[in-house]
C-alpha cells in the first residue's frame, strides 16, 4: 500500500532520533490515520500488528 502522508512542518521540529525505521513507519501510519480527527482515536492491538 503506497500512500502519501501529509503533515504539518511542526512535526519536523520534534526530535525522533531514537526511533528505528520500523518505529518511524508505524508512527507515521498512526498519525496518518488520526489526521483531521477531533475525538479520541483507539486502535486495537490486531490493527497495529497489521500496520507493522
């Protein structure tokens, strides 16, 4: 699945130095699913496992 994820430039100011590539991929996948949501977002463990 090839998707383009757009985010605000403020995210570039957050230091994510200790993240490995898979962790960054998961982080970006999660925030892309949360985009434009104003309420609390809950992910099941199985859903996160599938993202990985």
